[in-house]
C-alpha cells in the first residue's frame, strides 16, 4: 500500500516551515515540476509559487544552480519571512547568507553573515525564543557585529548571545552550531564544537546564567554531531550522530533525552544519523539515514510515542533530511528520487493518516539490559565466526569498527555471525531485539 504522493523538485528540499496557511520550502532546487523556482518557494495545498526571483538567482540569467548554495532555514518573525543558508544573493541583492522577504522584495542586513577570511557565512537555522529571532550556523559576524556562529535579533539590532565563544583552542577552528532550544528557562546550544583538549564542553552546552557549561558529560567520540533538539514530554531530546558503542556516557544511539540532571535513552534509538525531528500531536517524528528504530525496520523515517518506535514500511533510495506538518499532513524532503514503487523527486507528502507498518515492543531497553550478564560472544577472539550466547529471539546484528563506522548488518535467524570477511582488529557488535539492545566487543584474529 502506497501512502506517499509525489511533488517534483530537481534537487533537495532541505527544510520546511508552516506559516499561516502556507508551507514554505527551502533547499537547493531550481525547478518545481517545469517551473523555475530557485531555493525557496511556498505551497498553498494546490500550487507552488516563488518569492520574487528566489535565492541565488539574479532575476535575468535562468538556470543558475542552487545545488552549491542551499537555503537551510525559513521562519516568520513579525510580518516578514526570514531566510538563511549558504548563499550570497536574493533576487538581485547581495545578502550574504541572511535575507528577509517583506512580501514584495528581498532585503539585506548590511553585510549579512560573514566568516573568517571575509567570505559569506552560513546560517543553518532559526528559532524564535522570548520574542527574539535567533540565527545560528557558521559565521563570525552579522551585519558587522562580532559573534561566533550564534546571534539574535530584537526587531532592530543583531547582537551576540551571552558572548558565545569560540570553544576550541585550535587556530582556525570554527563553531558549527546546528540547533538551539530553551529548556527549564536555560538556553541550550548543540552542534560540532568542543574545547579540546579540556573537553569540559563537548558538542552541547547551556547558559547557566553566568557561564557556558557542559550538559552532563556532553557528547563524545570520533565522527559525531548533535544536530537537532526539541522539548518533548518535559524533557530535552537531542538527536544526530553519536553512540554509546563509541562512548558509554553518550545519551543513546543517535538520540537521547535530558531531564535537567541526567541522560536516558529512547528505547534503543536508531542505527544511523538523524537529520531532523518534530513534535506533532504528542508524538515525536524523526528522519535521517537510519534503517532501524528500536530494533524494528524503519527506513529513514520513524516516530516515537514515548514508549515505542514505529516505522512506516516505506522503501526509499536516499536520505530524508527534513520533515514538517502542514494541515496535519506529514511532508518529507531529501535527496531521494524513488519511494516505494514510484518515481518521487525531492519532496513527498504522507496520505496514510495514522497508519504505521511495524512497532517495537513497549518494553524498554531496561529489560534486556537486566539480562546483560547472560549475553556473551564465543569464541573471542575468533577467526571465521562468532556465536552469540543468551539471545533467545531473532536479533538484528550491527558490527562497528573501532572508529564507530557501521560495516556490517545482518538479521540473525540463528545465533551465529560469519566474520571471515572482516580485517583483523577489534570490533563492537550491537544486538537489537524487540526488548531492546546490548553492545558487546570482540576481536577478529
């Protein structure tokens, strides 16, 4: 049963924002169906229309590619539409990563976002908090005012936020701020930044009223990101790319929640990066590059109701990087051009109502963790195959190398895994069942 219908873009839809009775699209597209619509567009449920000449098009030369200069975020503040991304033009004006649509034309804010070396900066997102507009990304000034990838606007002036610092002591290092959130009356900031080698700030920080401080032990490991934050059921949910396999103090498998004191997991999480998430009707929706959520099949799209993960049973050939709701309908955007049995390019909407294909057990990860002492790998070290002792139900086995890269996924119908093709070295195996997940280490000789 197909529950998605197509809309046709020639490239990515990277973000959505429902404003009034219209849904705004941003990305690195130049066409919608056969119409030239560059970088940003709005949808009224029937028709897509452009905002002036759009982004990264000078109004006279058609076909300027938006593939290098995407729009990353759109929001309404006051009576105007604000757009940010990695671009220098809006309509026929130089705007440097930040612009405003007043209903008739694009406007700039002086020199806009600038970065080290005088190049235009990149805005990765917006949030409105306490009647002020925040922009974040990778930049060192906004409208000529110094800031380190985080600034806010009160309707008149752009300023830095609590003197947000460059955290690294490494020369030339930039903060990459991916998201912000207000939780328990404190401002949280996440992204790709740390103050190595001290590591007292690691990928997520909060303003405690006096200083920027770490959140728990932060998020740690090799190739990791903290991409998105939302408040859900009175807890701060953080998602991106991180794993307890890499560091047992991490919040979970690519997603975790913070209650103000400690991190806990959302079931057994998902098995690859989460790019976006939204809360709608007391349910948390996530999308990304994952194949499983809570140990059940969930191809790049899943939802969490507070106790279990559910997948949609879709087959899609590329990453989903954005989702949002418009008229209670779920829209997704990304790099795909094939979904289920249909050719669908860049953006699609869900027509299946509350239908879900598969859900995990409402029993949490704690049940399997209470039996961890019963689960072991034999032999260890091993040469050709390992046996998993203590798993009594079918499991999904994921093997990661020492850097955290997923290199093998298998459904185990019997408690045995062929490792003959692996190079010699140490590996981690994550075993996912309906009851939760555990991680074990083994050595290939």
